[in-house]
C-alpha cells in the first residue's frame, strides 16, 4: 500500500469517527454543560490513549536504541492548545446554533488550511484550490438549510475553525518527525486539563449527570478523542495539509450517513448532491498524485526536529 493511500485511509477513518461522534456531542449536553462534557470526554480519551502508549513501549525502546526516536511530548502541548481552544469553541457554539450550520462553519478550515500553508511558505497546487472550492460548495448543500445568518453560536464556530486550521497545520509540520502517540497523549492531556479547569470554574458537574451521560462520554472520549485524533496524526505523516483538510471534512458526510442508518433520517436530493460534490472535491485535490512520478516523502514536507520519528512510522 502506498504512503499516500495509507494516509488517506487514516484521515478518512478519523473523519468517520468524528462524524459519528457529532450526535454524541449534542446528546452529551442533555444533562452536562459544554465544559463538563468536554472534561469527561477528554479524561476518558486520555485514559484510552495512555493504554496505547504503554502497549507500544517496546517499539519506543527499539527506536531509542536505533537512534530514530524523537519525543513528541512538547509538540503535543502546542497542538493541544490549538485543539483545546477549537474544541471548546465548537462545544459551546453548539448550544447556540443548528447541527448543520455548526458542521458547515467548522469545516471552513478546508479553505483556511491552504491559505495558512501559503502564508507559511508552502506551495499549494491548483487542483488543491479547485478541490477545496468544490468541497465547500458540496458542504453548503449538505449542511445548510434555509437562510444563513450569523448568530452567537455561529460566530464561536467560525472562530473555532481558525483554530482547527492551526491544529492541522501544526500537526503537518511535526507529525512525520516525532513520536505520534506521545504527541497524541500530550495534546489530549492539554484538552483534559483545560476542560476540567473550565468545568470546575463555571459549571456544577454531578455524578448523576455523568452517570446518565456515560454513553456519549465514552463514545466521544474513546472514538473521537483517543482514536480519531491519533489517526489524524498518522494520516498527516503522508498527506499535505490542503488535501488532508478536505478528507477530514468528510466528517460532515459521515455524520449525515450515520443519521440515515442510525436515526432513520433520509437524505434529500440536495444533500445527496452535496455529498457527491464533496467526493468530487476530494478526487480533484488528489489529481496531482496521478501525474507525479516522484511523490515527495513525508520527511521532506516540513522542518520538524531532526533525529527521527515515531516508532510506528513506516518508512
């Protein structure tokens, strides 16, 4: 399996888990506030990813012995600050907007990521810009219904989309150069600590509410926080940021499809057209790979720390 295909599958896996977790994020606030749900979710996610970190201690020891290991702890703090800010803005914003508008506004990182990459000195291919435009049009058809007006919750989602873009660009710069699992543990720990502080300072969290919300907490913590964000890190080892953002935005498509399968919702012709346009955008942005005789290896995509990468990084 090629590195590009492997990375795309990792990112689509992350998008699938994020999309199916969207309902859990909403139902988790039936009895908990946004900070309380986020705190519980990230604590569960941290516990889950620590199990994975411990399980791969042998691989890290071999990497250290071979001189290819480079710690991901401090880089995870950087990405964690972006991720914490974005996720809190998203969670609070959900209390003041519709699910469709939240999905659309959040996923505007499809456009923000290539713009940010250009500002950081990276060259974005024409097909990436074209694919992003097509995907945004598809996302609008899929998510937006009725007139568009920017309410308070929408504004929070919009600000959050800039931080999601920052998190994606941060991961792009360092994912191929450090221990990916350590980076994931570190960024989730930042989110857990920050969410706990906000919950203790601004909300009253009861054991009864936590017990009644254990399903959305467990699903959001394990599937979205621990697994999906780790898949994102591994996926971005092999994918440039612009196409990676489009693949991750498929969380909106998977969210709509899960609504059909789990909740019995029916996709309208407009929504189906939106899904197809997003698929077309993803195909367009990957077009350059079919004409590139020598794909750029992940190690040359950024200037991360020298001295090796993750013990699970396939060269």
